[in-house]
C-alpha cells in the first residue's frame, strides 16, 4: 500500500477527477465487508482498471461509486461533487455501463439514445451529431432503428455503451465492458476508451480480461476479498518487476492467500 501513497504524492498536481476514500460496504448482517476501506483516485487523461477474481468486490465498488448502492463508511467524489450529498451534479459528470446491459427493451436503439439525450438536456442537433459519431465506432447501422428486445447480447452492450457516452462524460465507468463483444467491436471499444481518456477524461473499468486491461490501462488497482491490496502501473510491471500484468496479479493474489 506504500506504492499507492507514493503515486498519489507524485500525481498530486494532476487534476483529480474521481476519488473513493475509505469506502466500506456490508451486505445485510454479514460479518464480512464486501468492500473494506477502499481508496482509489482517478486523474484526468487516465484509464484505470479494477482487477480481481470473481466475488472480490469489483462490482460492489463500482455500484457504490455510481450511487446505486448505499455504503456504511467513506466518501466518493466526482470533481467537487459528493455522490451522497450532491448526487444529481455528481451523476452528470459520468456515464455508466453496468455488467447486465440495463436498457429499455421496448424502445428502438434510436429512441433509447434520444431518451438519454433528453435526460442530459442535449439539444437535438448536438444529439444527432453525437449519434453519428458513435455509430462510426460501434457500427449498429440500420439496426439502430430496430427494437432493442430483438438485439443480440453484443448489440445490447453496444447500445448501452452508446447511451452512456451521449453526453460525452468526464468519467466513463464500465463494469465488464468487453463481455459478449465480437472482436471488431472489442477493438473499436479499446480504441475509443484510449481516445476518450486522451481528450481530457477519465475511464474507470473492471474486467476479467487481463490482456485487455494490460493493453489499455495506465494504472491498475487489485482488489482481493473486498480489500484493495495493491496499485500498479502497467509499465512498471514490465520495467520494474519484469513480468506481465497477469503474472503480477497472480503473484499478488497468491501472496494474499498465503498471508491468511
């Protein structure tokens, strides 16, 4: 955990966009915390990965981050907006794609995007231009006018991502975004994530696909059994530790198991 403090000090002059401070979350009366004192910082122009095994606490952390779950302790902010105390302004700053592709199945794709534009009060001309731009990346083609219930798993994921991006959010939050996508769309989404971050934004996502995380993330937080156990830059894995991110992750998790 010393590395987290060291990197935070090195980055203190950077623009902090999202921060999770001492987050703790418990489900019901369980004696075990699903998220235990989680501390994460995201800066402008960064892609941040949250990596962990199934049940490690990744989705819990993201759902607390986005305001979907209450939490017992901690503070979450998007820029100066607190997700609890100023939820509306905080939520205006981010776009969120959950792992279950929650969309309105009885709408067409275009109706859904129009709805999202209305939610964020985007003028019609700007909304149409935004749809055209997103179509270049996610390529729904004429199916954008079909009802969403007729979409495949991957197409529902595409329209969900497009909806989250309609207002060009400062923070893009994605929970397992690459599941169910074909290779071409995976490639397009990878490129879009990197482009979105370079344009002054922050991208935060969880994934089981370590290869994709290694290709596009600047920093990675490793969570294990509800606890944040390490934070590492992808470049340092290769240059300092002389191993792949996958090797580093497995070694770190094995060490945590050994300490228990």
